[in-house]
């Protein structure tokens, strides 16, 4: 066991002596500096004789002995004993440790996750009325009172405590050593109950509202890709590509788009999944004009889209897109609100409720983590998700009630010969307005041009969807145009 005793070293220019606690252990000595000082009358040789300082140092030494009695220090050096005593939980700042933990998350590429941790720490500091919470203050009683202050929130009452608990666990793993019996931090979470967050309201947009949203023709603007147009187009890209997330659209690179197929690793889960959240989505012909409209023209940039020319982060991109979506909703129904993420929910809901997909198939299409072990052994075929995606598109844009078209096979729409019998239909908001069946067409543009001449005379500033079937080859494809 180490021995501790108050002592002084050399005299300062002011004539005073700084009081130290001398630690002797295993024939080695080290010193702990204190905040007390004495003059010549308070010492005898190197020993402290000042009554007040002796009382204070005795209390401090008593606490040090209590800490040392809880562990085995027989193989420690004197310096290790001093380090242990001077970095006790009472002296350590949880706030400082939490900020370092958050910085580590950012360096690991978990910037979005780090924000939840930052908000949790900020809320706890406001509750504690300090920006420097010590570990010693994080008792079960304090934590329960803080969690109670979050009771009126929907999700924060679970999310924030979980974030703080994860930081505390990381600190325990770093500062405690079970093999040596070191337990600087006790676990206060055993007596803390973290409530469950409220089940969020379903965000799926009804198919009728989706048709109204995508039927709006954005206002003319002197700007290239104004917010209203941007919001509607990105919503269409997301919805028609199995609910693709905004961050994955914004960060898409040129080498991810090969032969009409978009390859990506989902940013939200690529650091936590063994397959890095990898998925492949075929870009439907229906979507290609909108998808390719935003291709970057800069040959020196790695980015697939030109969003980086104007926006620096995925957050600013998402904010601009949601602003544009809001402007579209104001034209459809000023009281209706739904963000970009709602289109992902809508894809999932329609796929399951209207297109007969199982929940497992919906999870697969959304690039959720499913069938983990199977993915280890099987080379994944992504075409079932593409077929399901086509069914969802067909239900929303080519019916006004129930799905009438089910694609049986994953085939691309081949080139049309003038000898092929072609059946084509035009739809506005899910209702068929005209149709033709004839031969002599060389490409789909000729077919759509013919249908446009057959539209009702009052059709102006509307989005028209076209379903074209090559009867001879039993192939169907979908397109859309803005008719002004």
C-alpha cells in the first residue's frame, strides 16, 4: 500500500511554500500538488505543521486512501498511483469527454449520428445550468430527473438518454479496468428507466395526393432549376427509385451509374452493416428524362449530379428540396404537408397495400437490413425490387384507383420496328384520356407526338403519362411529358 504525507519542496520568491502530497510506493516517490501554501512558520524541515493545512490535507489523504483501498496497486509504480488519484471521477468532466466522443463520431463519418449526441449533451447541460457537467454529478437521481424533463417529447425522451448512456459506457470502458480492479466510474444506469419513444404517425401520402403533386406544372422562372422544379423532380427520383434517400442522391458519383443501373451504398447504414448497405436500382425509362436532366456537365467533378455546383452539403440540398416540395403542396392543398422522406414511406405503403408485396420484399426494396446470413452465401439478385418498383409506378401514374398492370418479367423496352403493332394510351392524373393502336412507328417519341395531338383541347400546363405496349413482343413501357 502506498503511503501519503503532506510536504513542501523549495521556497518560492514570495517566501511561501506550495504544499504537496508525497506518494511513496514500491520504493518510488511522486508528488501531488495541492492548492494550499504555507510560510516558514507552517513548516518544520520539509514537514507541514500549520494546523489548518494539516486538517485539510488529512481530509484529502483520507479520500485518497479510500480510493486506493478498493483496488490492488501492488504492481503499480508511484506515478501510476498519482495518475489514478488525480484523475478520479470527481475531477473528470463528462462534458469534455462527451465532446471528444462526438468528434470521434464525426471523424468516423457518422456526422448525422453525432448531431443527436450533440443535441442530447446540449439539452442535459441546459437542464444542469452549466456547460461543464462532472461525472460525479451523473447519479441515478439526476439522470431520472433529466429524463422526466423530456417526458413531453415524442422521440427525444428515448433518443437523448440513449446517446448519453452510450457516451458514459464508452467512458467506463476507457477508465475502468476489471482485471486490475480499477473502477473509477460506477454505473448509475442500473436504476434508470429510459422510456420508449412514441410510435410516429404514418407519413405515407395517399395515391390521389401523389397524382395531384406530380401533376403540378412548376411556375416559370428565370432561374435554372428553381426550387419548385427541384423539389418536384427530386421527389419523383426518390419515389420512382424505391424511396431513395436524399443524401444518397446528393452524394451520387459518376461511377455509380452504369448501363441504366444506379449502384450505391446507403450512407445511413454503410458503417454498421456487413454489406455496407449496398444496393442496385434500375432507373425506369419513365424516370430517365428527369434523372438525366441533373447530370453534371463538369468533366472534372466526380459527382453524378450538378447539385454540388450550388449546394455544399446534403443538409442544404435537403432543405432546398423540401422548400420546393412545400411550394408544390401549396398549389395542391395549402393545408397538406409532407416532406421528401414521406415519399419513401409512400413507396413502401403502396408496394405492400396496393401491389401485393410482402413486408420482407418491401424491406428489401427500401435497402433495409434483411436476411443477413443469406447474403453471405447468395449473390444477390436485385431485379425483384425493380419489378416491384415498376408496379408502384404503374399504380400511381397509370390508374386512378387500383393496379391494372403487373409486370411479369424484368425486360427492357426494345427498339420499335415500323412493322410492330403498337398500342399506346395517354393518362392525366390516372385517367385515360386517349389511345391508339397502329403500326408504322420507329420510336416512342413518334407515338407520344401522335397522342399529344389527340389530347382534349383544354389540356394545357399538365403532366401527361404515356403507357406504350409493343403488342407483338408483349413489352410495356411508361413515359411522361409536360404539355403546355
